[in-house]
């Protein structure tokens, strides 16, 4: 008689295969997007910020593509990523930029990607500013998702650094 629990434990899960595929696709996409971000924005006015964003996406993509090289504790990594994503996006709202044109006033909030905005267009700059300040903030969900992903990746990189430091400390004790 065959014990069914042993069969279930040894059988690979479809969810595990789907998770590995999703991790690989997200890693490949993140790596390509990070390198592309660096290449496209290398001459922008905010080159240091753009280089950092691209490097975070590329590094996170490499971590996702090579789980055999760096084994991360799943629960701790998920918690840190979620906490850093929420805290980073919330803290990013403190950074605001204003663009003023002859007839427009646009205020953005969010870092590194602006994801909340309000603005107005009028006959003169003073009227545009007054109208914009009374306007409601609008939310850009794609930019918010990009912002949350960036900060989650920063959290994952913190976990990677902690795991590597711990691994090095264990090796030096031996």
C-alpha cells in the first residue's frame, strides 16, 4: 500500500512551477527595464536619480533570475519588501516638484516617479496657480505601481545585503 502523503510531498506543485516562471519573467523584465532606464536617461537632468533607479531594477532582476545563488528567507523578504514599498511610496510624497509655464501650473508628488499630480491651465500664470491649488490631486496608478515596485526592490536588496553579510560572518567563524 502506498502512503498518499509521501506522494503529495514529493510531487512538484503546479503553483511552484508557476511561481518560478513568474519570478523568472519578472526578473528578466526588471533587468531589461533597469538597463534600458539607465541607457535612455543617462543624459537627463536627474542622472544620479535615474542611474540609481535603473541600478535597483537591474540588480533586483539579477536576484530574481538567480535564486540558486542567493537563497532569501521568503517570509522575511516578503515582509521587508511590503514595508519598504509602503514606507518609500509614502515618504516620496514629501518630495514635490512644480512646473510653471506661461499658461500652466502643474504640481507633482512622489519619488522617484511622480504618481500624484494636480494642475491647471489659464490665461496667466497667477490664475493657473490659483486654480491648480484648488484642484483635486489625481492619482496615476501605473506610476504608483512603478514606485511601489521600486521601493519593494530596495527592500529586497536590503535583505540580500543582510543575507550576504550573515553568510560572510558564518564563513569567517569556521
